[in-house]
C-alpha cells in the first residue's frame, strides 16, 4: 500500500512504522498540497485510520501530525492489529 501511495503527485513518501504497541502507516504530503480524499478512504478500507481519531486527540478525524522538511506528515493506525505489537527494552 505504501508504494502505491507514492504514485500520487502530492505524496512525497509513505512507509510503515511502529509505535510501542501499534503498526503505523506514515504518509508525507508535499507542502501546499492536501492529502487526496480518496487516499483516506482507501486506507480506511484497509483498517488504517487517522491517528487522531484512534487516539481520541483534539481534532479527531484528522491525520496530520506536523511538518517534516518540505512535507506534512500524516499518521494512520492499523486498527486490526492495534495493541498487539510489543516493544522490548534490552538491558
């Protein structure tokens, strides 16, 4: 899915990441552009929802986390596997 998203002119990068317990899809959108509307729908069909709506943060339903270089970064959470990932600390 990440590779397909980079085919959009507005999207400069898309990749998987992991929080402590969740799998994330990160999407960078070129400065001055918006996340294409059909992208959010396609991701929702794959159980990837905007991070703000999953984590109950202000502005629920939005995915934008902030600016990174010349892009705005959007986080989407895989809600099918939410909470099943574990991070371990090596001593």
